[in-house]
C-alpha cells in the first residue's frame, strides 16, 4: 500500500489522500464497510449488464476510476487538529505521516464510509466470493486507486456524496439525509416514551409517540426548505448548483432543529390525543361513511408524512416571517391548544375534508401536504382567527387551500 498524494479540499475543508493498494488489501476491509450502514444502497439490479462487463474487465486487468472513501468521525478528535494545521500551512505542511498512520488505523478498524464506488466494491467482492474460483492470484495483486477524505464534517460528507453521485444510478437525497442523521436520533435519549422506528421496524409504526425515521426526515426536509412537498432530485441538483444549498447549514444546528421539531410535534399530537380522550374513528358517527378514512385514530392521522411535512414547512415559515423569534417558541404555546367545540365534530370535519381532497386532487399526497401546512398556519399563527383552536383550524385551512388551488 502506497500513500501517493495529499490534496486540500477547501470547499469542504478536508483533505483528500490518494492511496494505491492491491485488490487483496482493499478486500481486507471493504466487505465490512459495504454492509456497515443499514441505509446503504443495495446492488443495482437494473445495471446488471454494465457490472457484468466490469467484472470481466477487472479479471482481465482493467484500471477503474478511484473508489472514494471517508474516515468516520471516530477519529475526529485526532484528525481535526492535524487537518486544520494542514489547511492553514498549505503545501509546506510536513505532518502527513501522522495523518496517514491514522488512516491506516481506520482501515484496520473498518471505520470508513463509501462515498462513491459502492457498485464497483460490490463487484470486486462478488468476484472474490465466487465459488468457482474465477479470481486468480493476479486479480488480488492488481493495484487500484482509492481516495480517502479525512477531517470532513458530516455536512461535508453529504456535499461530497451529492456531487459524486450524479451518474445513472444516483443516491437519492432522502437516502443521503437518512445516512447523515442516522446516528443523531437515539431512542435512549428521547423523552416522553418517543420511539423512532427504522428499517424493518417501520412497518409497525403504530401508536402514540411512534414515528418512522423516514417521516421525520420528511418533516426536517420540509422545515429546511420551507415547503411541504417531497424532494425532487432535479430541483435539488439545481439548488445545489445555483444556491450552494448545503453551505447554509451546519450539521449540529440542523440536527438540533430536527430533534426540536420531533419533540414539538410529539407534544402537539399528545395534546390533541389527550384533549379528545383518545378519539377513534367510528363509522356510525358519520352521515356518509368514508370508505378509506385518512386515519382511524389521532396517532394514525398525524404520524404520517403529510401532516409532519406540513408542520415542518409551516414552522420554517412562522420563524422566517417573524411570527416567532425561535423555533422553540412555537413549542411553548402548544400546551394552550384546545377544542372550542366537540372533538368528534372536529375530526369529522378533518376526515371529510381530507376525503374530498383525495377525490379531487391529481396528486393526492402533495395536495394533502399543502392542506396540512394551511392547517398548521391556521392553528399556530398568532394573528389567525383560529389561533390555537383545534376545532376551527381545519375549516379555515380548507378555505385557504381552496382559494389557492381551486
């Protein structure tokens, strides 16, 4: 293994280290890195022919583009000072041996993330694991190039992933956000019995205080962008290019906002559930039975991406427009929410409105997201006629929604 290059990336304030190693050396840590993150993408099935060709080419000794990795933050305390000194010193920096030594330890400890080259890594692993023994000693001794980023913040990692994954099978922005914030929301640190369900558990996200991790990501994205609409990759790429989207954010500040949003939203749902005495949908209470109600309980209505993204987007708007000085200030008024009338009537109105939207809208999910943002505005905007009123805000939102989209 040979460390042949050290380049400073001033855009994301990190260091890119070029390493030459054999495929055999790469395979000592690559399989464990590939499967380390449960949100990592699977092998791309639609590109099977392309990667079959790559497999054959590798066996014939082809040179492929460098695989891009990043050292995890486990070594952050050791690397930060060295990287900052390297950036400040520039080409005259003479401490690269210490940096390289930490990178070698990261390889030995499998503390690396794949930023670009997952499918190539899977192809190499597949050749190695082939039971027919198609890989010869020559294959394992073949030299490949690997670039390893060190000293990146998690925002820097996301930025580099966005700019690297622009090929035919890019990683979605949702996927990148899930990875970026995966280790921040820990169930053991969440109060009031809140449970965040990830991966396999998500199918059972039922009951008060239980949320899908992907829906929390939806809410956070809506707050970050100020719109409840789901993310669109092309729009994101345009914003990244024209507005330097990620430069506006700090990982720690964003992650704190995500946590605040989750706790506030849970307080809102808990307040509604308590005030309504655990309301549930009873078909006999409706003059015209709704075949497929949006939800049959408070939690099943509100623990969904449409109201969560509407809440996130409106919180952003309320703070940006000066209705509240801080995001946390919105949370302070939630205990004042109340029903001015019978909660059953309020839910009757809400489900009826959502059913009408579903029957009329071309894109039902998008329409429901927009409606819930209007509802949160009617409920939380201090100048609103229905401020803090859980009985009247749904009708106010319907009027505002129809004025905008009718």
